[in-house]
């Protein structure tokens, strides 16, 4: 898959060093559901988690430079056909629309390849940037949930009603089965 600015390819074990540079950065992990990684082995385990059977983990690469941009993953959640999404970008690429493009691509992938019924995301309430990305992609806040004593709790978001019928964002060039 690709978007206007990103190549999106399967996440591989050899991505561990680049992922570790990302997950060892407290600015990146500040709002994640895991602690800042202290050892490369933790990034290797995260890759295994994101690429386990039933999951879909992808590496994001900036097209213009070929540099590692981050990771996006879908993991089964709850009932069959339900997935949660996680996105991490290198801070140098924040505020460029890359997370929005990657999330649009994952919604399309979930629709056409995984035949997902629902995608959810967990976001710390004070993480305004991620909340805006989710809103741009048609996700809506549904309820507040506490998680590991976060002061603001996590918001559970799922796509807006009718998300299956929405077309892909024009920034996404689909290289897989045609979206419905």
C-alpha cells in the first residue's frame, strides 16, 4: 500500500532496530499502553505481537526520503471481526498528516482484506493530536475508560456509523483487493 507520502509494507523482524529507536523515545511512548523500551528485545517482542496470527503489522516508510517513519498495526479485539489499531510515528514526522494517511490506509485494509466489522482505538484523553487524527478518519468517541491510573482515562473510539460504505481517502493508493 502507499499513500501520498508513505510506503506501507509488512512489519519484519529486521525492523526491530528502527522500531527500538522509536519505542525507546519517551516522547513517542508517553501516551502508549506500554512503557518506554529500555532494551532492543522489547521492540522485537512488539513486532512479534503486531505480526502474530490474526494481526496485521506494517512499517511506515517516508516515500520522499526512504527513511523509517513508524509502525501501524491492527490486532484482534473482542468478537470476531473487531480490531484495535495502534500507530506510532517518529517525532520528526509529526504534524505532517502521515498518521492520518496511515490510518485511512488501515481502515481500507481492514475493510477489504480482514473484512472487519469494527475498528477501535484507545487514546489518552489529553492526547489531542491522536484524537484529531481519529476524528479525521471518521472515528467517534464512545466512552471513557480508565487504564492503569491515567488521570484522564482512555477514550474508546470506533468508526462512525456507515464506515464500511465510506470510500478510501484520496491520499491512499490501494495496492490490494479493490475496496468495497
